[in-house]
C-alpha cells in the first residue's frame, strides 16, 4: 500500500516536472521506473516467502502425521506384546 502511494506521488511529481525540461522529464521517468521495479521485486519476494511458508507448513503436517503413525504402531506393538505375555 505504501509503495502504491509512493509510486502515485512519484508519478504526479514527474508529470509536474515534465513541463520544465527534458532533463527533469528523464529523471522523473527514471524514478518512476525504479519505483515500479521495486514494487515488482517486493511482490516477487512476498510470493516467494508465501511459497516457503506453505512448504514449511506442509512439511510440518507430514512430520506430525508420521509421528502419529509411529505412536499408533508403538501402541499396537505394546498391545501385541502384552497379549503374548498374557498367553504365557
């Protein structure tokens, strides 16, 4: 949101300077290009961070499922051992 506002201000400033000179016009265009590039880079970084967080959540879920499966297996083994011990 802040970048959008800043970009709008830069564009407004560039329009007001455009009538002054070619040099001011070039500087304003360069500033607008830089702001646009930074906004795109920021969006890319946010998308990458979101994907990394989703991957971490998926891995954590898989690890929790594995741990639960191991606990069930251990409980079944313990029950089987208790049943075998009771038969003897």
